[in-house]
C-alpha cells in the first residue's frame, strides 16, 4: 500500500521539479567522480618508486642545468658529449626534466643540497645507474622511450622477467669514465682531471672482450658486439656456434638481432611470428609456396624449420638435428623398416624436393 502511495506521490510531482532533481544528482555524481579521479592520480604520482619519485616530487626550480654538474663530474660530462643522447637532451625547447644530465639522473638542486652529508647521503637524491636495480634503470630509460616500448610491454619481455635491464647492454657515456670519479667541488676545481688515454684504458678494461675473433664493431650505444653481449647469458648458444656447422655469427657476417627481436617494439606484429618468417629472409629459395607442400616447411606441423634444423649450430651438415635419414625417420617411422633409400632420402635421387615440389606429390622432383 505504501509503495503505491509513493508512486502516486512521484507521479504528482511537477515535471520541472523532477528534471531539476535528476540534474542535481548527475552533477553531484560527476563531481564525486572527478574528485576521486584527482585523488587517485595524486596518490599514484606520490607512490612512484625511486628514482622516478625524484621527478614526481621536483619543482621547476630544482632543475639547475648540466653546467652545475661539470665541476664535480668532468669526466662524465666529457664522455656524454660523445653520446648520441647529447644532441637530443641539449635541445633548449625540451621541458626542464628532459634536458642535460638531469633528464636521466634527476633534479640537480636536491642532490647538491644533500652533498654536505657525504657521498652516501647525496647518492640518495640522484639516479646513479651503477647502483640501481635493473627494473629501476629500465623505468628511467622508458621515461623518454615510451614511444618505442611501453613500460607494461617491457615488463612482459623475457629480458625483463630475467632481471636484465637496459644498462646491462647499453651505455650512455662514451667512453665510460673510471670508477669513483665523484669529487668534492673544491677538489674538482683544483685537481687535474684524467686524460683521454686514461679513460680509454679504463674503457678497454670495462668492456667485455669479444667472444669471437671476427666480431664486428659494437653498434651505437652497445657495451660490446652483439654476440658477446648475448653470449654473456646465453652460453649454450655460444657453444652451438662453435660446432662445425653454424650460422656465420663467429665470422662476423651475421648478428643475433638479424633473427631475434631483443625488445619488441609497438611497430612489430603482436602475434608470435613463425620461425619460417625469419629463415626465408635469407633462404628465399625454400620459401614457397609450392603446389605440394612439405608439412613442416609449410608450418602445418611441428616447429617449422626447426623440426629438421638447429638454428645456431650443429655437428651435422646443413644444421640438421640428426644425421642421415634419421631426420626423416623422426616423422616417417613406417619407412624405416623396409625402405632403404641409401645414405639420405634426398641424396639417393628420390625425394630431392624435401622442402616442397611443384611437380610431384611425393617430392620426387622440385
């Protein structure tokens, strides 16, 4: 009975009054959402972990320019002048937190204010990459490199999950300065900085020696050539390249990134690419399409090219996984009892179109 009277009361309310009440409720709801959103953004900003918190908490006047860094860090500043980053961060039209040393190391004023507390105190207010964890260093790099690789995308890569950061492979200062080149201001002005030869000698000791003698020159921003960098973690693959038959990485005619995407970018395919797509960039003669496909080559079964070949190196000719007709016997088990083609199924003059054929369904001709 009460519900009926309540409905009648609402129906007897003037239309303009009902519209006003609804509008007021909508405005209040929107205002509440806006306040909650602002509060959430503030909390997120304040909860940024170190060293990103240096930028979140900094004011415009905390960025004092890279000239204030040179007296204490002359060797670092000199090496950075040879870096590819220098021409970018020295653009005066960029925001202050994207200019000079402070673009990577944080606002200088906060660091200087705590300098009197000694190195252990001052280092808490600057991003020192030698002491940062890999995930912290990577987060700093992604401040500028978001257009190439987002933070969420990076965290999903195998390198990030393995605790490998940007600075494990990349270097910024050219050449990198010797250790402990942080000096008090007075000493920095009085002492004679290390010579270029001293720096080069230190750089040679710090960089990893090449794994292979014919290694090409390291690409820009890399700490060493690709085979040496990758091989420092992927020792199994290095050993495979030392086998009699291998891709020409040791000879310097290929690099790892010819086949592997070290950190996939937004511009690349989101789907997992089949191994054949990489192989046929060089081995176009087996790409097909063929009228009569060999299922592994076509990608219909197994692991594609790697069903028969080992990608890095093998003790068998042609990088085969096993010797002789044992490769074919992995799938064609019914032919191993009473079928004796000779040393191999293709060298006997039979299945010469092992990757595919345009004339014969049994791959007896190409």
